[in-house]
């Protein structure tokens, strides 16, 4: 495949003459992102099984998800910016192969220490998702950037949600270890597909060093007000998202519901419906309707906690609430990225890394506080916590929308 310099790519993309990315390639990006991000969330429906096998109490088991998210944040800071410096195809394939090794370590862990070490590596390397998102945005024509980001990000959210379904089914069939070993095989196959399909854009020689690259990520927070505002919104919405999904396995697996892992994982399918419905949020952002989309979505996010609070009495309420919650989180997330990445095309990987650090902090925070809240206040306490965070997000948007 012909090599193209980064400078030329950016110049063509900004002028609008760069050819639009094909639907087949967009789908490949979406599937790759979904598979990679799923590795972070496989553990959530397995928390009770991991608690039993490794002797970790329910009040502390959320640390597994927290470790994953913290290391994911480190990956965002240390690995994703490399997409603005190195050959993206080689970077992506290399990280996928390392993910295969990390997944194998988790799937064969014999102690809590080995499990935590493997989970940490999985989280760190899962940052490849955002390298893929930034690369897809670079390949898209400017007029279609929001749409492409919307489709690829939908793949991310669907991967997060289906991770629970897949993990539940495989655990009931062959134990929790099969989840990570199966993912290792699938990631190996995907690495081969991406190596064959991704464009091979060689970077021009530059004086920019890795240290300066990382420093520039920090400077983006100072320079870009949109990044700061949208980053805080990401932190809040993904705190609410993680509050629900991290602790949900606890009431569903306990009496009187006592659902199987497969049944618990199946609730991820309800979230997929919401995620698919929100795929057009990027298109709305392309039309200049990003703020309106954000406001409506945050109102619905707050309202979703009412039906979710009836989970222990009716699963229908949970299904309705999950659809609304995942729809709104996806819509705000896609709108955020569309607004941020359109500002400085030459720094898409660094902008993505900076923004997603807020996401990771929110997810980690939601994971640990949700299980702690459940151990002290039960499911109704978790719902009040989620609603409070959602209300803060709505208030913050209202105060900063101008």
C-alpha cells in the first residue's frame, strides 16, 4: 500500500479533498473498538465469581474495575498520543498483540496478585480504542467526521454492553476463565485483519520528542475551553454509567432474583438498543445541534434512574431505564468527541487522549463508589447516587452552555 506523509493527509483532510472513508472500513474500526474495549468490562458481571474464587469481599471487589480504569487512564496519557507521532498501523497492531498476552495472563491467573497484574495490563493496552477513533476521524472527510465518529463510538458502547452478555454466557458454559482466553484468540485474529486493512501512513521526521508529546497533552487542557467543559461532562456521565453497570450484578445475583450469569449479561442487550439509537448524535453535531442534543440527553439521563430504582420489584423498569441511560450517555459522548476533534485536526490523538482521561476517571470513580454504596445502602442508595451525579451533569451543562 502506498505510503503517505502525515502532513499531506492533514492538508487534504482540511481542504475537503481527502476521500471519504469507506463504510466497510468504518465497520472494521467499529468492530475493532468494540472488541478492544470489551476487555475492560468483562469483569463486571463476573464480580461475584471472582469474589468467591479469590476471596475478595463484596465491599472491595469493585477495586478490580477501578484498577482497570486507572490503568486505562494511564494508557490514554502514555500511549494514545503516540498516534500523532508514529505509524498508526504498526502502533495499533503492536498494542493488540500485547493485549493478547495480557488477556492470557488473566485467563490463567492462579492468585489475586496475578489477576490484578493482568487486569492492569489489559486496562493499559485497551487505550488502543482511542487510537482507532482518532485514526478513523483522520481518514474521514470533514463533512462526515461526526457521522464516522458516531458509528465508531457506537461500536465502543456496544462492545461495553455486549461484554456483559458474552461474559455471562461463556461463564455459565465454561467458567469465567474462558471469557479472557476466548477474547485473546479473537484479538489475535483482529490484529491480523487490521494489519492487512489499515492504511500505512508514514510520519514525516519531526523534532517532537515523546516527552514533549506528553507535555502537549497537558497543555491542551489549558488552551482548549471546549475540551475542559466537555471533559467534565464526560467524567460525570461515565461516573453515572459505571455506577449502574458495576453494581448491577449484585442485586440481580442475590435473592429474591438470583439470576444466572447469562441472564445478568443479557441486560446488556437492552443497552445496545439505546446505543444504536444514539448513533446519529454525531450527525446532529455536524449540523450544529451539539448543545441541544446534550441538554435533552442529560434530562433523559436523570429521568432514567426512576425506573431503574424499581429493579428489585420489576425487571421491566430496569430494561426501560437501561435503554434510556445508555442512549443518553452515548449521545453526549459522541457529541463531545465531534465538538472536540473538529477544533485541531493535527492533534486528534492527543485531544482524544486528553478527553478520554476524564472518561476513565469517571468510570473508575463510579466503579468503586457504587459497590461501597450498595454494601451500606442497598440498591436504592445506588440509584440515589446515580441520580445525584446525573443532576450535577445537567446543572454543569446549563451553567456552561454559552
